[in-house]
C-alpha cells in the first residue's frame, strides 16, 4: 500500500478517558464469532431478539454472550445533521455473494443437469447484491469468470449485466460435462484443490464489509483421513486439511452454503451439512440458484453477530461443538455448529491490515460501524480539522468490573477524486469507560477529533475504523473544503 509522507497527524483532541493509544493487540480476549439468522414459523427474519433470548453451549459447557450486535434493520441510522456526513445511508445490511460452480466434484451423470440449471438461473439473479461467479474446472483449476478481486488484490465491481450473458461465460466449459477427470489425480489431490478453491474465493469475499455468503454448487465434500494418528471422531475431526479450511473460512467471515442437484447418499448429504455447520451456512437441495441467492439476501438483512469469550484454556487446537439456541418459542436459528479452537490472537494485526487495505480500494464507504464526520480548515495553512463521531453501540466492548472495554484501529486516506494518494498506518486505541457512560454517549456519538496535514492534490479525506472485537469496518469520506 502506498503511504504518503504528507499525510501526518498533529495529535488527538479527545478526552483520554475514551481512547488511549496502544501497541498491544491482546487487550481483548480471543473470541468465537458466529453469524446467526433467526427465523419465525413462516421463514421470515426475526430482528428483535435480545442477549437473554440466546442459550449457548461449547462442548456442553454453557457460555455467556460477550457481545451481541442486532441486525441493521433493528438499528437504523440517526437523522442526518447539517454539516456532517454519515457513513450509513440506510438500515440495509451490506451483502456480497460468490457462486462456486464445482465441475470437479459433480457426479458425471449429474453435470449436464446441474450445468443447465445454473445457466438458466444466472440471468434471474437479483441485481441489488454484489454477486461474483467462479468455476472449479474438471482438472481442479479455479476459473474466476466474474472475480471479486484481480491478481493485484484490487476490488472489482461486477458488470451490471454479467448474469444476462451467463451462457457465454459457461459455454467454453460445456465440453467437459461428459469427460472424466484427468488421469493421475489422487483423492488427496482432489481434496487439496477443492479446499484451496474454497479458501481462495473466501479470501476474495473477505475483503467486503457486511455479510458474505458462498454458494457452492457441488455433489459432495471430498476428504482423506489422516492415517498417521488414531482418531475417534467423525471425518471433520479426523480428515487432513479440514482445520486449515475451517480457520481460513472463519477468518474471512464467510458462510458456505452447499447446493446440490444430485440424488445423494446419506453420508454425502451429512458431509455437506457438516461443512455448512462449520460456517453458519445451510445446505440446499435441488433449489433454483437465484432463489437461494434471494433467500440469503433476506437472511443477511436479519442476521445477528454473536461473540463469545471462552476461558483461556479453551484454545486447544481441536474442533469444538457449538450449540446456539433461542429461548423464544417458535424461533429457529441458523448458526455455526462447530469451530476449530485455534489460538490465533497473533493474527489480529494481519487480519486488520488486510481488511483496512482492501477498504481503501472500494469507492463506497463501509457502514458496519456508523460514523458521522465533518471537516474544516485547520489551525495552519494546508491542514484540516477532522471531527468524527462513532456510534458506540456498533463497537464490540467486553464488560470488565463495570467498564466497557474494547479496541479499535483507525487510519486516514486521501483521494484526488477516485485515486488514492496515500494513507497513514493503522493506529490502535484502547477504549475503556463506564458502561453507562458508553450507553449515554449513543445519541451524540463518541468523539474522535484530529488535525491532519492535507495533500495539496486531495479532494477528499476518508476516515477508516476497524473494530478488533467484531471485525466490523466503518468509514466516512469527507470533501476537502475549497477543493
């Protein structure tokens, strides 16, 4: 990422009781994250659940909720204020979908039917969501037909009419429908290529704020057991490479939804259900692809984020059974059923930097953390005073002896229109204040004011915030006065 030497900060002008700059990434406990969709008896999202409505166990041990973020539909943005720019224009949840059409793992006698059903459904996909399309070819090569990122990691916007021309995208692969896999591909090779494809698409999706769903059109989940050690669990616990897949999908925050048009054996069906349960996804059978995408968009609008803080001895490099239940009668939950307890606290700075760097390349602002911002000429020529107000209810804070404790990182970027001129390195701040004071600050927002040097070419300054607990992103772009 290009760093401008002119983009410097003069200093913070906010009360020290709110934020204190920190170099430590470990002020928060390591958290288990799960997206949860709550549905009523008619399948409609339920958006008014409270923390007390959830009952959670980890390996049959009850866990209390450390943090609950409700759906954005239940958390509307405040009214605009004159002279201030808001990051969240509506209560709609940002939602991105990737489709992975997996010729590699489709049964040969089912490829033509699956191909035709996908081809027919693509033109009917809704245009309101970001939808990307990948294909895993018969030799295990991942083909990015409508990619979310280019080879340099730049975020791409899908052409508005790509799904109308889906036949052209797919036609060159139709010749593979009746062929067998190339000779010499062993079962472990199949597993590696398939998992790498899933991880690659998930990483591409992980650059986008909001809810991220991966629809995997397949007829099964390949696996190969680890014969080097004894294992008394199921294939998830005993197979090679599954922990790496689980951690990668978790870090990307992507839910995987297998979709099959085949007639499957119970063991194959169970494996697809297991993969969905690893990520908070759902398995679909013989449903139209566009209908699945529409349903996921509806669920995204009603999804909760639950954060759990297990004890320190929890992180034992093993799979854990997670059960999330709703105490309210008639409400069904879709959530993660298992996670890999990998002690990954050291990955926090890398995940943060990747998310913030990706946002620098996206023209629209992220609205997971609601921000208001204003900008005015600074105290010296060539400077500007940036005033930010942060919605505290969007920040993950852990209770600690009556105080709300959290951690955020911020950076500034400047643009000469759509082109990035430069950015600061992320600065990490610890938040610590009485819980009631945090709640009382919701109306006005937490203040974060700084004076910065402005590049003479800059037309806009963007403030970016990353919440380390929830991994939520927020940003607000402010026009430079007089430019």
